[in-house]
């Protein structure tokens, strides 16, 4: 019998929403597997064509790019039939006939323990034996291995989300009934009513999708906030701050009807709650450009983490500190470079562990097909984001 450790299987995660992708990574790693990340189907195909060690595809269905997750799943099943497939979505629910053979489907928000059990049932459970255990993990991070076949009961949080989804469905149905009555009372003829009905269904479908996606994001924020928190109080504070940042980003997007938003307004909106009264501690310098809604939310959430860290440990933890946020466009290379530079604060040293905030900062680069650099110079922490300008324009 060989003493060599079994190789840990790799799971390819395809998800264009930053927060949801980070949560999927946690689920996969809690199941005992390695995660490989892709933002869209095109990136996923490039990964699959360059390596032969992917055991399972874990993909969202709605994604930008040349193909959605369902088409990606069929392509993978046809070209690499040994790869297992899990499909997830907060909007559509494909039938068994529409999905590749032997694939699994789950609706968002995801139930962590159910997903862990399903992953282990599809790929195997031996990997758990060789994954290093964290030192003195908080109770909230303990891995509870569930039976791979028996469905698991919903947690209290998931039960609340399920109830909210039911309430949402009832409200949407009632909205449809009310709209039809108003059209009839207004004397709109049948042809106009049919056109209005189609428009209403389109709007309600988009509203349903956005709310479901937001519920999934909130669920991911809650899971991430308590995952590594030293106490329930710390977890609650972190979650409240992140939800507030998400709310501010949504406020900005509502003002411009979820179209492209101002980069300057996105940054100023994210930093405003951390600005001291009577003192200007954030300084901005760069040309204003329009960025798409996905980038607005991802950037706002990332800046919130940077602000939280600097007020606790960095330049803004003392009265004399300040933060300079500068960005410029390289017209020749068609790239955008943004830097967050802390000055006048206490001496800086790297964090002892890779926190959720650090992961989010790094994930923003991947979200925009670029790179992120973190520098812990004694004079002050520096965050640098370098992304192709085309990734923003294409997303628009």
C-alpha cells in the first residue's frame, strides 16, 4: 500500500460576481478541494484547454461573454466527459433535459453544508484527510461533514432567505395583477395591453433577478463576515459595514438607472462615511470615467475594506494620517492604473494572516482581468490596481 498522499482534486469555479465567487471558493475549500477561479466561460475554457487536472466544474448560468454557463456545461461535458458538473443560478431553473447528463443544479442563495456534501459525493471525500487543519479555528469555521446523499435541513439564515424569496414571489405576482387592472381601467386596447404586458414581464423578470442576486450577495457577505471573525461581535460589525457599503453602491446605481456610473462618485461615495468632520483625509486625483454596474459594486466593496483597515491599523488610525487615491489612463497600452497610498500613519507591517479583506482586494483585479499589488512599505500601505481599459468598456 502506497504512503504517497492522494492528490487533492481541483474544482473550476466560474462566477462573474466577485462576492459570490469568493463564497464558492470557501465552499469548495471547506469540502477539502483546491479551487481554480474564472470570471466567465471564455476564461474557463482557456483554463480547461491548458490543464488536465480539473475534476469538477462549478458554474453560474447567467454570465457575460460568448457563452453562458449552461452552454459552457454542455461544451465541457462533450469535450471532457469525465469532469463532473454543478450548475447554479438565482434566476433560471433548467430542466433535467436541458442540463448535461449527470449534472446537478442548485438555486441561489447556496446552502453551504448541502453544497459541501454534494461536492464530496460527486468527487470523493478522501481529500479532507490531507488538507492542513487551521490552528485553533473559531467555532464558526469548523468543518461539519454532512452525509453525501441525505438532504440537509436548512440553517436558520437559509430559512429566512427562503421565506424572503416566497414573499418576493407573492409580491411580484400581485404586482402583475395590479398592473393589468390599471391598464384595463385606463382603457388601453388589447394590442397596447399585450405590448405593455410583455414589457412588464421583462421588468419584473429583471427585478426578480436583481433581488435574488442581491440576496445571494447578502448571504455571501454574512458567511464571509462570520467565517474568520474572532467573536460574534466582530463578525456582526464587519457584516454591518459591508452591507452598508453594498447599500451605498446600490444607491449610486439607482440614481443613474443601473447604467454606467462615475468612477469619481463611486470612490467618493465609498470613502465618505470614513471622512472626519472638518478634515479632508481622502484626496482624489484622476480623470473621471464611466464604469459599469458590476465594477461599481466590486470597487465600492473593495474600497470599504481598505477604509476599514486604514481606520483600524493604517494611516487614518491617527489624526495626522491621510490617503491619496490617484488613477491614470495609459492611452498607448489602453490600461487604467489606480493607486491607494497611505501617508502620515504609524509604521506598517504585513498582516499575520490573509484576511477576507485582503482576498477581496486581490479579487478585484481578477474581476477586471487585471493585477493587484499590495505593498507594506514602512512609510505607508499601498494598494495598486492595474486593469485593461477594455475590460471596463466591454462590460459596459
